[in-house]
């Protein structure tokens, strides 16, 4: 067998040694061969569960002895005990990529939090009415979970048993003495091939003593772990991608590129301190993606070799024979050995040469504008996500958690602080996704590893784009992120500090106990660029009110008016205000309107919930014909965009990464039912007829029923549809002017005379003001109703046709309609002519 011809095998088991007898060597060889036989059966099943992956059968495992021997050269050797442990870790490191590695198969896998997280993610991304898509999502979760968990499960394999044909327990390591003594370390080493090298260095820098009665050899665990890592990374040759296997499985995408490049690769060889890879036949243009996949893979090998070399040298251990891969830092250089034909690889990867500038541009004012509320909103959102995650993980009540927004005056200036008692961050997250522009932690694989079970528990993060944190630099350059994981002690807390904004490298260091969130969570501090009370400050008020500044609670509660987390506002060391979790659903309507607008409302009409039959709330609002942009769309409780025609809050979804535009998500039937209810409210209200007519137009645009609201002015009075239908029954013609009659530059009278003395003729019907005659086309209305609303003129035409009996054979109403200019009134004897629509009986 090939592995028995390798330098490491022969030196450990076949050559005479001073530290081991031939009997000791034979005992360990027999143990290894028995282990290999059973591991072979296990890895043979990987192809069935992960058919598109390159070969992971026993030929791959055997080849790692070759790779390890190449890497070690004459520098590093393994004694018999180390060789057994190394070989065992080789046999197990990929063996859990099959359902067979879980004694109860898929049932066991589905119990893993990681599978449940992946399943929740993938199923949520497909239509719940598409059974095939759901099945595909489940299969995808299974495949991804096997890849994600295989190293972790490998650690358990030495102790896992399977039931044989006579009911006997069967282990991969048959020899109980070997299994009990070496099994745990073999499993841990197998697991370690997926660890970051720093964890390997921290957890495996130890020696396992000799097993009495079996061998006098000890095991250098760090050395074995390092050899396993580089051997696994190095094995990239034709044996892993047989052509006929490719033909049978037909992998696609990235998987196909891995197959295609490995199918051409020769075994690597050593030249100086470098590992040299070569390939034949050369890569044609059509195989260029496969070549670049090879380039990336070989760079990964190079990185592994360099990190292992550093660890071994730092620990005063013998270094490996190779410490790098030749040619991988230049596509042109690599093409000398991994050849191309008909094209030349040029490293044209998109680069960002000024990362801070890009981040500042796309994560700052160029994305959010000059709105100082944007970075505060983003910081609050991050805190809300953290608290929501902790609720899910610990099964906390739906309103548990608190977020504090604090304004402090310190010796060096004003600081704004946003602190939550959520899950907090590990160092990996603090120095990884948090500052990785465009990478959302909540949607990363790291989230599944850091917080297993979170997605399965129903976590749906508000943050999607991985850019919000960087908006904090719009407020100031000096930023501190102090964090402590909720499940770790206070000494684990760390602070990441930016002293001079994105132009400086952040510092990671320990933090005093007095500055750490006591119950876990994260505290973001930013030294404000401007005094908050002065022009350009976050609390400065520049409007008609005459007041110079907002209070902190007034300013921030308008940014986060409808969150499901309690907010507390602290200014100058005093609590100046607070909002309770989801209180927007129950507080007084006037108070809610004051919160979202920072002003007292003009009327006291009641806010009404928009709810479906299942009780889901889509908003709390009222129709508002008096003001523009008095309504608010919130996304996850945070203010997103103002909208017309209503006052109050509608729940929405953002339409841009900046989250400053959004659309309501209320279903059209719910909106229409609410509008119909609003019609009854306005009908009963003590309001002028014109105001009611303006409300009626909005009701119609939203798909509601008019009830008794007026829709047309006749003889100077606003009348309902019922009253109008009675009047027109006696008429054979009616003239309708769209909107009120206003002064026109072509009139023979002055504007003042017109406004003081215009008298409309009695036979002219008026609809509401033209300013409101396009409410159907208001963007959010058109999007939600899909154009299914109507306008007063539609109702008027329907009433005319109905009253006059103008119905064709298909039941459709028909009218004789003519547009033209007629006299609609006078000013002191001067006739006023306007464009109108004339309706006549057929």
C-alpha cells in the first residue's frame, strides 16, 4: 500500500528504533490497520451524501501520509506512538462528512443546532407553497451541516459505537486499550484541522505520555496537529478528481472548478524551502475559472505552511522542510508551473486601494446624507438585534431587555453612548464581521458557530448589509466599542478603540470593570465632533418653533418610536425619559404623534390599528387630509421615511441600504377595511364639508368605502354620493370641474378681486382641490393598492351612469362625455371660463 512506502511510516514502524521494540511497532501497526479498515467503510459513504465534493475516500487518507512525508522531509520524524495518533487523526478528520458518522443518521444530524439554524435560513428563503423548493432547502441544510460539523463530529468518533449484526457494539478503534488512551487525543487532533492556528497553538501545546505496557514513546500533540494541517491542505492532485467520477456526478459551479483544476495537478515536490505544484495539460481559456480556483487553493496552502512554520519556530520545535508554496504571490509566476495556453492570467481582481475612504463614503454621508439621525438609528438597530438574539437564545420574555442612549459631558468633550444588554461579542466578532465592511455577522457562517441555535430559535436580524456600524464616524472620529459576551465572565470584556477615525488602525485591549456592561452586552461610545446644542450638533433645532435644542429623549425617541425593546435616555447623569417595549401600540394617540413628529398634533382624531384577522398589527394611524408627510413608515420599530395622507405609524420594509426609504407592508384588504372605518370616523366628526371631502378622496384611493362622506360640491354645499345620485336623476346634463376654481393669469380680473368676489354658477359641480386629486398616484398608495383604489371622479361617473340608466348589454356603464371650456362663474360681471368635463344622458 502506498502509505507504507512513505518516509514517515517506514521510520516509525519498519526501521529499527532505539525508543521502541519491533513488538511495540507491530502492536501499533495492527491497531492502525484495523482502524483504517473501518474508517475506509465510513468515508466510502461520503460520495453518496456529498456527491459534488472531490474525492474524500481512503485514497485521500492514504495520500496524507505522502503529503506529510514531503512536508517533513528529513527534518521532522514521528515516533511509533505519534505515527499512530497522526494516522488515526488522518483517518477521522473527514470521516464525519457522511450521515453514517451519526449513529442514527439524519435524525441525529437534525438534532444539531447548526442543522436547525441552516434549515431555518434556507427554508425561509423559498416559497412556503413550493414543496420541491422546501425539500431542496432541507437537502441543502443537510449538506452544509455535514461540511460545517464534520470536524466537530470527528472528535466524537473514537467513542461512538455502531450496532453490529449480532447486536454487538462496534468502534472505529477496536482495541479498547488504544481507544481509551489515545482515542480522545486522536479525536481532538482530527477536530483541530478546522481550528484557527492560534487555537491549535493554545490548546495542543502539550505532550501525551507513554501508554504503559504498549509503548515507551510520548506524543508531541502540537507537532502532530501541525503536520496534519499542512498534509490535508497540500493534497491537491489528480487522485482527488477522477475523470469518470466527474462524468457521473456532473458537479457545477465552484465544485466543478475544484474538480477541473485538481484533475490536472501533479504531486507537489520540494525545491529549497518551497513546495512546487505543476499541472498538465495546460489550462485553456475555457478552464480559466478552474485555474483561478487553483491559484486561490494554493495560496491557502502557502498560508497554512507559513503559519505552521511560525508556530513550530516560536515553540522551539524542528521546522518542516517546506515553509511556502512557490509562485503563489503572482499569477504570472504560478503560470510557469501550473501552465495556461491561449491566455495569460493577470491579477485583475477588483481592489480597493483606499479602504478607509470607501468605507467612509459608502458607510457615511454619501449613503445616509447629512442626517445625523442615521448613525444613531444604526447604533440602536445593532443594539436591538443583540437584545433580540439574547431573548431567543435564553427564551427570555418578548419585552425583555433594555437599550440606553446616553449623552455625557466629559473633560474632553461630549460623548454619545449607546449601550445594550444583548449577547455581546467575542474577540472573533469584534475584530471580524463588526469591522468587515459589507459583511453582516447575523448572516455569516460565524454566527452559526458563535451562537448555535439562534436561527432555529427564529432570529431575524434587522441588520442586513454589514455597513451600519461605520455610520458612527459621521458623528465623530474617536469611537470605542466595549463588549462582553453574555455567557462569559467580566474579565473577558474587551474594547476596540478608533482614536482618529477610519484613517487609523483600531486598538484592541482590556477594559476596566467599571466600564463593562454588567450583564453582558455592548457599549458604543463616540466623542461628538460638535457640541450637541450648537449648530451642527445633534440636538440643535433650527425651525420655526423658536426653541434652540431638542431634549435627548425627544430627539432619539423620534428615531426609534416603535421598538420592541425598552429605551432609556440619560442626559447629564439624569434619566430624562424612556419608552417601554412596544408601547406605541397602547399609548395615547396624541403622545405617539408627538413622539414621531416632535410636535403637538393639530387635531385629536383617534388613531386606529391596522390589523388582519389573525391580529397582526400593520400600523396605528388615521387619515390626515390636512398635512403632507405627517405619517411615518417604521422598519423594525425605527423611523424610515415620512409619507403623505395619514398621521401615525405604518409598519414597513426598507427599500434601500441606507434604510431612509421604505414602503408599508399592510395588505390591501387590511388597508381598505381600515380606510372604510376611517370614513365612518370622519363622517361623524364635526368638520367642514370640504375637509370631509378631502378625507373621502383618500379613503377611495386606499380602496375603502365612502359611507356618507361628501364627494362633490353642488350649489355651494358638499354632498354625499347618495345625495348626489338623487339630484342628478332630474338632470340631463351636468358640468364637472376637477378641483376648486382658482385664479388664472388669463383672467380679466386681479387675483385679489377673484378671491374676494368670485361666484360659481349653480350648475357647476366641483370635486376636491386638485392638490389632492392625484392621491392614487402617491407612491406608497400605488405600491400597496397596486392601482386598485379609485378617485371621486370615478364615483361620480358611476353614479351618473347608474342614475341615468346608461348600461350596455354587458352590464358596463356608459356616458356621453365631452371636455371643453365653459363659463363656470363670474367676478363682478366678468365671466370666468375654465376647462370642464360635460356629462350628458345618452
